[in-house]
C-alpha cells in the first residue's frame, strides 16, 4: 500500500476573479475535495491582495488556481488580461505558485445549480462567485485524480 498517496499536501486556493467580488474555494490537504470559502468583497487592489495573502498564510496554501476567462472561441479578451495582471501581483506578493484554469462554463454551471436549488435571485447573486470557484477547483481536482500531472 502506498501511504504517500494519502499524505497531506499543501492546499490549493481557487479564485474566481470579478470586478466586485472574488469567489474562493479551498482544497482539503489530500486534494480530493473543494470547499467553498466566503466570497471576498473587493475594495481596492492593495486591500484585496492583503486579504488574500492572509488567507493563503492561514490555510497553508501551496498553490493558487486562478479561473482564466476565455471567450467561447478560446480567444483571450480584456478580462483575461486583467486576470493575468492581478495574478502576477498576487504571486509577487505571496510567492505562491499559480496556475490558470479555463473557467468558461463555471459561472453558467453555478447559475444553473443555484437556479435549480430554488433559492431567491438575490441569494443566487451572492452565491454564484463562491460556487463558481468551488466548481473550478473541483474540475481541477477531478482532472488530477485521473492521473494528469500537476
């Protein structure tokens, strides 16, 4: 039996970056599950980076997974450029390695799940970023469980 496969690993923090909010999700130490964290309400870049740095330290995060917004055609747009700039500042501030992950359908999936749950439109708006980050991380962890290298 291989006990190393079940040994704790640094956690992964997934971020779904928006202009007003950042959806967050955290892996467990075995990198099997994705737990949603409270959504970060954005204020300014300095405070956003400080809050994320504190979260990274508190949860012993070893990797950041940033949702990468592409158009359905696969082309980059202005939001992808903005995401890259934010990610570069975050990695410079924390020193934690970052990987981009295609987020094209995560928000659509999150909105579908929330709509089917029957919760109000107001509550859905507050929960969509959080669930998007959780779906983003879960898809990454599922891909890793299938044997693809980190």
